[in-house]
C-alpha cells in the first residue's frame, strides 16, 4: 500500500484493541472517545497533509527499501535533503494542528535504531540492523504510525537501575526464551500511544556493566497482551468530553503512562539486548533527532500563536498599537530562530556507516534549549496581546443560555465591525495554546530535561578546537 489516507488511518486503529484506562475507567472504544479522538485527529493530519497537493511533495518520498512512495515519517534520512525535510514537515504540521501531532517520536526511534543497530552488528556480529530494516519496511508498506517508548519512571533518581529497590522502575528483560524475551516496566509521558500502531521501546539512559537486563530495544503492536495504557491528567482535559470550551475543536494532545506487564517480544522485533555500551549512543541519537524535530513543530506552533495574537489585535481594535506590533515581531523572531537552528543541524548533518544521515547534535540541542526558554516567552507575549479574558472567559454554555447569552455577547464584543463570536473563539484558542499542560510542559521536558540538553552540548562540542583558537591568538603555543 505504501501511503494511507487519513480515513484509512482512522479505520486501521479500529482494528486494534489496546488495554486502556482513563479517569479510573476502562476504555472500550479508543477511536470514538472525544478526549482521545482529538489526539488521533492530530496524528491523522500527518496522513491528511500527504493527500493535499500543496504538501504532497514535502510529505511523500520514494523509499529505496520497498521501491514505493512512502510517508516521510517512516523514512530514515538518506541525504541532507531528507534531514531538512524532517524539519519542514514538522513545522508544517505544527502550524496545521497548533499542538503536538505525535508522529515524530516513532520516526526518531527508527532513525536512531538504523544507525546504532549497524554499529552494534559491526562489533558483535549480531543481526540487529537487518531486523530494524525489516521492521521499517513493514512500517513503510502499511504506512503505520510508531510511538517512542523511552522515558522510564526511574524510581529513586539517586540510584542506578541495578540498585533500585524495585527494578521494574526501569524497563528490563525478566526472561529469555527460544522464541523471544519477556519484559517488565513502565514508560511515562507516552504522547499518542493510543494513536499509533506500534510502540518502539528504547533505553532511557546510559548503562554500565551489570545492567545488561536494562539494555533493551524492541518494537511491538500497541495492543500487545500485557501492555496497559493509562491516560494521564492534564489541564483542560475534560473539555472534549464536555463538548464545549475546547479552543482548538479539531486537535489536542494526551500522554499516557504505558505499563509493560510481562510482555513477550519475539526475537525478530528485538533490536538491542544486553549490549550496555550502546545504550548511551542510542539515547543520544534519539534525543538529538527528537530535539531537531521539536525545532520544526514548535516553530509551527508559534506561527499559530502569532496568528492568534494578530487576530486578537484585530478583534480588540488594537491593530495600530505600536508596542503590540513589537510583541508580534518578538514572537516571529523566536519562531524563526528556533526553526533556523534546527535547519542548521540538518545542513551540518553527516552520513553514518549504516548509510543513514545524522544531524549535528550540538545545533539540535541548542535549538531545544532555545525552545525551553522562548516558547514560554512567546506564550507570555501572546497572552499580553490578547488580554485578560484568556483567564476567565464565560463558558460556551453560558453563551447558549437564552437568559444571559445575549447579554454576554453584548459585553464581550470588541471592535465594531467584528462579531463577538469571533473574539470569543479566539480567546478560547489562546487559552488552549497557553494553558494545556500536556503540550506546554513538553516545551521544557520534551526530548529530555534542560540539563540533559546542556550536558549533550558540552559532551558533543569540540572543546579542544576552541581552546586552540584562543591559544593561537594569545600566541601561547608559539611561545611554548
């Protein structure tokens, strides 16, 4: 098949039967649950854009592995151009949905596994790379979506995995069989785990000798027996269920904790098992790829935020206010700096021994540090431009009430020639983009903590060349 339509994607999810809970109740119909459907629609946009003529050339590329057109979210980068397109499609989607589209994490996992699996094989004579390629071919042929299952719940942060009181706080292998392995553990912050077909599990940190059971990577269907998705709470998370005050009626984000309760994985789906020295490389590759992805999608979200601020100026009657125009410029330059840094990480990428291209990790992490600071500032600027009703706008239900609705519309009107309904809807969108914790927290912690971004920059930078440049100018080497 190669490329699915959005309608086919939605129907493909109906064939899955994941074990899922939300608000203490078991969910029997994931696809039609209003809270989850908004997230599914966001992922569905990755299929929808591939159908649209203006985006098709960006979203679709030829796969040399199956000799068919495929969605770029299932295509590891095989050129600098492919790395650049990763950023461009993420920005287009961030702009289109105004939140997380949830599909980039699986792509980031597949790219990382294709690089590291090859490196492990070269050292140990394993066949991980061939397994990864076969899995990616399967994803390409079916145009499936994968989710990254990376962040362990970690338990006592002062202790390494092997010294935890309960080792299950880091996902690990509990049994090896002739047919495969059995794993146990839990992964947190699993954005879109019920919007995907496959879960790709990676280690969450560097590991040492004696921690071989935690050095495991694999892929399994999202509805595999023993896998339990528990949807997490976030601000505004009941509004889709209530059917009002959504702000972004089409799209939203949700993030379960996923429990792996003695889950069987066949060997053909195992991509790392015990090679502890490669856990750090796998984490670094995935994190860098994902931080590059963020530079695209978050600049696209700032585009939406900037548009909302501009609309609020029009609807409030403040289009001529100079200090508000300056705030718009401040929002735009933050988006473009974030985008430019991720593009630079792409253009500075290099071909790995596997043939897959890898980005510049320093620039990718610099982009993520910028995001962690500047998304919050862009949000502040948007709220500043919009006004105080972002905090306490009366409900849609109040506006529909025949007794008070007309009065509210009268008093919520802004500019003379703008219907009050437009102003009300835009206030709601601003509220959604500013205050949905499932999305805003990822601006800081998505792809790892800010400290992890800084550590990677320090570790991956060529510090000696910087010292030598300074020493040359000071003529220190010449004098020595």
